[in-house]
C-alpha cells in the first residue's frame, strides 16, 4: 500500500529569496515555511525533521518569524502525541529543522555521520545555525550514505547545502516523492533560462544560496531530480508545493 506525506508547519520565516536560489532573486523578500513532515501508512508514524517554535527561532535570527501553531498542536492534527513518535529522520541539523526534537521523549533520530560531525564542530560561518544545545543529547542512529530505511522509504545522501544533508524518498500513490531537506524553492528544479547564458550547457537546477559546497549541492539536486517522480521543495512559500518530474536530466 502506498505511503502518504502530511506537511505540518509551525512557523514561517521572512527571508531573502537569494538564500534559497544561488545567484538569483536577491533583494526579493519572501515568507518561507519551517515545516516538518509526517509519513503515514508505515507500521509506525515517522517524522521528517521537527521544525522549531517561532519564539525560539526569533531569538536566533534578525528577520521576523511568524507563529503558525504549536508543535503538539501540529501533531494533534494527525491524532498523535509527542510520546507516540519513535523515529525521526533528520535531513540536517540546522535549528529550523531540529529545534522541536527535544520534545519527543521516545524517539530515535536518524542522521548522517557527516552531518552530526559537522554540527558538533561547525565552521564559524555556520556556527549560528547549528545550535548544539538543541540536538547534542538526542539519541541518534547514525548512518552513512544512501540507506533503505524500510520498504517504501529510502534516504538519499544529498550533501552540499550542508556536509551531511539527506533527502527522504517515499513511495506514494504518485510514485517516488522526495522531501529535499535542503533549502530550495519549486523554481530551483525548473529554472528559467537567463538571457545572460550564451552556451547550450545551462544549469538545469539552482543550488541553495546557502551551501558548504555549491558544486556538490548542484550534483545532489540532479540526483534528486533523476530519482524522483515528485519533489517536495522544502521551503517553497506555497507549501506543500510539489514539482512533478516529466523527464530525467543528464549530469
């Protein structure tokens, strides 16, 4: 039986669009969701990330944060309580993806080794978004590389936005639906050709504006685009935006 994905949004963040689209959209202010996702239909409910509360995130950034709903209220929409969650997939450990994890007393947290290593000792340029106190005591299940979590759920190692980002592929009624994890918009996977490009070898994806390795991020996005039937761009303002992939792209 196909699985399903329920997006849940606890807060929205004001952001410069160029943070999500490298070399594009600078000067354009947008409101982006800080979501987490519930995978339904497996033997147990599984979360992808946990988001964060607006008041906490407002204290960690200068741009405005809008409260949408409490974390427990979001879970309650699916008939769940924090104690019901026993497995969480963390795409990465920036605060807006993991701040509510400490409220899940029975959960284990699946993370890439390269991500936890970097998060515990981040480069100074990324130290502000890796708030160690939010995740250092969590009981992690550490993996390396692509990983089949169970039939119908695959973890794709997609570094570049962060050193250990992973995307989550779920077998749904629409085919393989991939939650990117990394910061992106719907247009990141279908960029318009710019008049400035004078070569046929143009970008077919647009990496995040925030990245630890832009070229690696580009290759990871191609990996997602070539695997997925449907892509959920993590921070698209029109959450839950979905991008249907009509054809695969050469590397």
